[in-house]
């Protein structure tokens, strides 16, 4: 479960850091509809953690994020996986909604198909 927490954190930091999503009043929010994690090697306290993030696919209403978790500044991945966010209207949280331009631009900037 710790690795999923890292995954969530790196995606959230990207979204907040680019201004693509505002936690308070963005008209859309991302809902995780799919996730996967492949474990390769342990990370434990007091190890520093480095995360890599890329976008693997940008759809009309969804984004697939690829994530790698590394121990300190190491070259060997400790865990790798992905999140798929479907973006929905904040108020209803029911139906997928098109990605706002700022979110699509931020995701496309780190797109690695």
C-alpha cells in the first residue's frame, strides 16, 4: 500500500504544481478507475524516495499516468505502475467530462507513448 501512496502523491503534486487542478474549486476532479503496481525491490525508512512520472495516454476524459518509484537517486526501479484517472464534474461526480485545456496541455507536455 505504501507504493500506491507514492503513486497518488506524485500525480497529485504534478497536477497541483502545474496548476492543472485546484483542490478547492476546479470544475473537474480525477477519479482513479484503474491502477497497477509491480514490486521489484524494497524501500524502507530512512531511505529517500524519488519518483518518476510520465503520461502514457491522454484521452478526451481520461489520462493514464505511468509512475516509477526509486530508492534515493538509484537507477533500479523499486516499483512501477500506473493510474488511470477519469475526470468527472466536481458537483455531480457522475459522468466523465472533457479535460480542461490547462489539464490537457500539462499532460501532453509529459506524454511518452
